[in-house]
């Protein structure tokens, strides 16, 4: 449940098929965080969406803003976008899987060593899914 002092507003970015949503969290009239949802255009996979770019103001992290955004994203995906499932990819080795698993997401697989941060610094890209919505 979202803390009372968070207001999650929905801003819509329309494409020709209305496939995108941008949800913004505002706290005390200040941008606190945001998350993007998009529906795939291919009709074979148009029943699922992708979550990208969950961000929270570093000064406000740990205060439930990311969770509130993800809870609201799930509702929007289900009730407004009529999606059946959501997918996302996270950087392995950062503990992000645990955050999403607390919100009902499961690990579907990973791309080993998919992300390169330096000559000898590779990380897995962890693939996660949320279904049913």
C-alpha cells in the first residue's frame, strides 16, 4: 500500500496505438520518481507489456516510492492497458531481484554476462515476469 504522503499521478504518452504510460510520483510538489510501461506492437505479443526505467529520487529511496509506483503500474497495465503480464530486466548482482520478488515478480531467466561495465566487470541481465496481473 502506498504511504499517505505519496501522490502517484499518471501522465500518458500516446503513440498511434496508445501503447505507453508514464507514471510519476510526486512528493510535496517535487518529482519523487517515475516508471514507464509500454505495450508491444507485434500482435503476437501485444498481450504483454514491458516495465522500464523505474527511478526514485536518491534522497527519497527507502521510503516506498518505488513500491508505490510498481503497485500502480500493475493496476494501470491490468485495468487500463488490458495486459495479461508484465516483463522487465534488471542488472544482476545489485539485489534488485529481491525488491521485485517482494512485489510478486518471478525470475524467468537471465542473459549471462550481458552487461559490461568495464574490461573485467560483467553482470547478468536478470529477466523477470509478473503474471497474472
